[in-house]
C-alpha cells in the first residue's frame, strides 16, 4: 500500500526494518528478505532508519556470533546508509491516541520511528511487535509484519 506524496502521486512504500531483519539481509542472506533487499536496491521501497535504530544495529553486529562469522561491520553499516534514509531525531507527533507500548521496551523505538516517518510498514520478526499490528494499522496507519508476509503483501517480484 503506497503512500501519496505532497502532490498526491503514488510513491514507493515506506518501511522501517528492525535490527533482526537488517541482520537477515546483511549477514544471513535470508531468502525471505532477498525480495526486500532487491526492492530497496531498485528504489521500489524506501527504508528509513534513525540514530537510535542504527546504533542498535551497530551494537548487535558486535555480538560474538557475528564477530566469529567475520562479518564486515563497516561494510554492513555502509550498506544500511546506502539503502535507508537517515531520519533526524524528532518528537513523535502528538496524536489523540498514544502509541501502544511494546512489551519489549528495546523495540519501542521501532514503533516510534515507523510512526514519525509515516511508514507504511514496520517489518519485524519480534512477537511483541507483531502482536501490535491490529492497533497500529487501525490507529496509526502502518502495518507490522514478518518479512515473508510483508513481501507477499507489498513487494513486487
């Protein structure tokens, strides 16, 4: 479901990817995320990231399992910078209804970013985030889905 730009012309869907999805793209070459990477590279999808989410990804790439795999952290982060627009820090827009609280407080930042960026989708494998899909879709205009479901619903081959 693409959003409309200022002139009302359909633009590419906006998406926020959580850290695990970025890891699946950058490290594991997960088949479920290959269409997402391809769409980002073609410009058929617009990813947004902010400093908090980028910092978390940088921190996760330092985990021992990635160090042991000899992951090139600098190259991975450079790919994110190339594939995603960095959103400046800003307050979440005031709404009549507050954003739902994620049970995993570390993931609240992804909800806040999706809302502030006016994203169409938040792509995650985190169950605590996925459980909030109905509410965010109804009240805030963005859906939350696992990569495979997101690809089925929004990414063209």
